């Protein structure tokens, strides 16, 4: 539960659309849902297929955009 409490507010949601404020709105419910989810994953030894998908966006940094080192990827 301390991991949820320490999350920074005001950040953009991830691919799932969940914001930090939503997770912090009801800590007990959030904790219970996540605990049940991780318990199921642990004992079934399978990870949801959606968790293996990543969206990486390339962002330009300073300098010439034709050089690979002037770009960085974020998830």
C-alpha cells in the first residue's frame, strides 16, 4: 500500500487509462483488487497477455534530429 501512497499525482495515465488520483481515491479497494489480481497471477503462473504489450514513443531531444542519439524512447 505504501507504493500507491508514494506515487506522484498529476501525471498522465498509462495505457490502461488509470490515473494516480483514481488509485489513491480509495486505497483499501485498490489494495484489495491488486492483491487478488497478484495472488491469482502468482498461483496460476500466468501473466495477462496485455502486460506483454508496450507502447514506446520516440521523443526528440536537443540537437540534429537526423542523429539517433538525439532521440529517446519512453513507455
